[in-house]
C-alpha cells in the first residue's frame, strides 16, 4: 500500500491510499488493508499518552509503483506520523454512512479504531491536529481516544495538512440526533423521568463542553478587537440575507416578518470587542456527541465549521460559539420530535427542551466558575450566536436539505412569537 497526495487540473489536492491491482494501481477500498497498514505503522513510534511523538512516516511498501501510474517520492512534501497509542488490529470494514471523508473501522483482539481518510486535502493547517493534541495534553477524556494521525507538508517548511486521523472505536455509538431524540420521546411518552432524559444528560454535556474549553484555552486568552466583532456582525447579517433569498412560501413570510428583529439581535455581535478568544470545536451540536455502550458521552470531529474558510476554522473564537451551537441544537431535537412523532405530547416536549437546555447552560457555567474561569463565557453573545445558527440552518435547508426548513422556522417562531416563560436563552 502507498499513501499519496494527488492534484487535479484545478490545483485541488486529494489524499489517496493506493494499492496494486494486477498491472494497475487504484485507490484502496475498505477491505484492501490500507487502514490496517496505517494502524500497524503507529507501533513504529513508541509513545506514552501524553506526550505525543512525531516522526517521519516510513514508506508503506518497498516496491515502486507500476509504470501505469507516474509516481515520485517528494522530499519537499514529507508525511509526518504522530502516535499517541496503538493496538494490534487484523480486520477492516467501511462505515456505511454518507460522509465528506472516508472512514474505515479496524478491529483487533484488544478493541478497534476508526481510520478517517481526509478526501480533500487543505492548502494550510487544519484545526483538528492542534486541538486534539492540546486536549490530549490536558487529559480531556470525553472524546474517542486518539491513536494517531498523518499530516502532509503542503510546501517546504509550510503548513501541515491533515491526511488521516485514527481514533478509538466507540462501541455501539449513537450520536445525539439518535440518543437525544430518544430521550425526548421517552419523557414525552411517560416512559422515563425528566431527570434521566433531560437534567442529567444536560448537566453532563455542560461539564464536558466546559472541560473541553478549559483544556483548549490559553492561560491568558487573547481578546477580540473591534474589527473582528464587526466582521462577525456582517457575516451573521449576510447569513440572514442568504436565508431570505433561499426561502419561499410560509417560511419566507414568517422570516420576513421577523427579519428586523433578527437583524437587530445579530447586530449585537458588533459589540463583542474584548470578548476572550479560545480554540473551539467550531461545529458543536448534539450530532457531534456520541453515546457509547458504556453510556459515556464523547465529543467528536474537531475539524471546525465545514463551510468556513481554513483561516476562519483555525482562528480562535468566543467560547459562546460552541455553547450557543449546542444549546440551539437541543432546541432542534425538540422540533424534530414534534415534527416526526404523531400524537406526541407537545407540552411534555417543551418541558424536556427547557429542562435540558437549562441544565446544560447551568452546568457549563458552574464548571467554568469552579475552575476560576467564568470570564471565558461572554453571556451577551449567546442569544445572537444562537440566532446566527438559526440563519445558517435556513441556508443549509435552502441549499441542501429542503425538508429541514421546519427546524429554523420553528426556532424563529419560538424566539419572536411565543417565547417560553422561564426559558434560559
């Protein structure tokens, strides 16, 4: 097996594990052993966890590629292997889900791991390696244990692009769009208590997100300048304009009727100068939290916002971005339950929503306060950032998933037509 980075006529780069197939070379498929070969190489660099150890990635095969494929070893663009831990593995299989990258599960007698091949290689640094490394050093345990990663030097002495990431396999994992929806339905049907389905999970999520931020934040974080705050406001209002352009029907009528209120709320982002900035997850929602067979929760996918530019994904941001994203997604779980569960008790779903969001926010604040770092959360940003996320949901629905428009539509109704008494927003 050979690992390559190839470039197309437009200059776009793609990572490709390659295998020989008769007299030709093709991209490796799950089952060809490429993921197994990568994981076996993790054992070539012995390292405790932490600290991490980095080493040049040795060739995965000694033989040259067949002449059908022009290939060369480019010493100006080396691969780097980072190892945190490893275990023997002997089989691999694909994850049968639609992904922007390709993930392969590898199994062995001591457990398993997920190998994520990054299909599209960035032109600069990726946020995930630095964030995962920092969380490893901080002994943040609420994520799938990192085994290792491969990076590629995009230019001599230049940025390192992520090519592959290997993390612990979370057995019987379900993401939050499954487990949280199931919790809300269980409470609404009377099958489980509010503590079990809302208060306890919300408190756990709050502690996890706060611990993640404490592990990522500098001891003395930088702060936003006025220009950056204005840029956040402008980006958010541009998202509202995109939402208005993409919607139609009743959703457009409702969005237009509240556009002025939305624009005013988003405008508060321009006043965010001075807010602390930290490396954040960047795309945090319940779908990024796995619940495994051991009932533990683990945060995944530290690649940042997939629609943001590389510079935006790398830049430190307010902790409130992640907090608002998680809180708003818990609201969206309730909207999914209301929309997809005929005959559901709507009042009970609303009670669940209020309880889980309130428990999440209270637990997050308390965890920061206990660490003496309450100032990391700028409370004034929560409401505008939640509505910025709502605008992004409209845009996502308009461009990719039309039936999802009911979610931001319901969020706007709840915010501006029937705010819930006592809700913590």
